[in-house]
C-alpha cells in the first residue's frame, strides 16, 4: 500500500478522533458487527467491471450521549473477480502441476456519522461516510496433489487507491435488549449484550483509480500483459446484518 493510502487512512483516523474526543465521557454503548458485504459497481465503473463484489465487513460504533447520533468506522474486504487454472509449474518440469489463481480485490475503509430518528426499538437513520478504497489484484500459485493448498509464490499484479465518500439510509430493529443485572447481594454484575437487526443501502462515490478485472491478466508465449482499466470507482452497497450492543 503506497504512502497516499496511509495519508488518507491517517486523516480518517484523525477525523474519527475529533468526532469522539468530546463524547468519550458521554459514551453510553458500543455496537459491533461482522456482516456479509456487497458492492454493485455503477457508472463508468460498471461499464468496465460487470461483476458485483462480495465479501465481509466489520464495524464499530458508539453513541453520543443526549444526541440521536452515532459515530463509527467500518472496514470491508470484497472480491469482484476470480480466476482458477491448472498448469505446469514451468516448461522444465511439465509433470509438476500447480493451480494458478487470480483474485481481484477491494479493501474499503470508511468513517461514518449516523443520525437516527429515535432510540426506541424501531429506528430509521441517514448517514454520511468518508474514507478510501484500495484496489489490488493478486496472483497465487498453489500445489496440487501432495501438500494440496500449500502456497508457493504470490505476487500483486496491480494496486491503486481512490478517495471515497457517500451517503446511506436504512432502518434497524432491536431484537434483544442490552441488560445489566446484579445478584441478590449486589456484588456480581451480569451483562447481556443487545442484538440489533439492520438493513439499508449506501452510495459511495469514488475518485479515479487504475484496476484490473477478470480476464485482464493475459499470458501468451511466456509473456504476461495486463489489460488495465481506469475510471471513477462508485458503488452502491446494500447491507443487512446483526449488531451486538455492549
């Protein structure tokens, strides 16, 4: 990952700290989730990449006391292209077969501010997000047969990053309340995490980036060429998942 990505990540962390610095003492609960992640390319990005992305995302958020506002961050990993072929390791040992895989990936990290209608069991929300997307294509060679799955070499064919920002909306419903209890002597506190089901969608506009797609890596007569695409990198992200409230 180049220094530009680290600068954007550092700016995002600083933005998050500024948001939460005045609310640390007012923090009431934390909400944590690990959910499936999806990304639907739109615009010029869709013209170049017809496949949707699928993967997983993890997020952490906290409330600001006395305000219907939540701040947090989310990190997601998605695959939008995959190729698998079996071939000789090299021309000198054609009887030694390996599996060659190519993965087109996106890592996206965003901070968000979410405004909610109420803090009752059913809540509707809108949110703003800012962060970055990191595009990278990896090639792997893996043993076939003996020591199946043991990786041999790995290389990154191409990588680039894009600034990302957007808006989202959705709804959440509490399916189990967060509860704190004590025993009869009042000595031991028992806690039960709350569970919240949420769903919605986000539009994440992305700046220009260079990237590969399925079929971009071509090998002809021992030479490797890359069919590189470049465009804005906007996506629509539908989401549904469970949040744990602590």
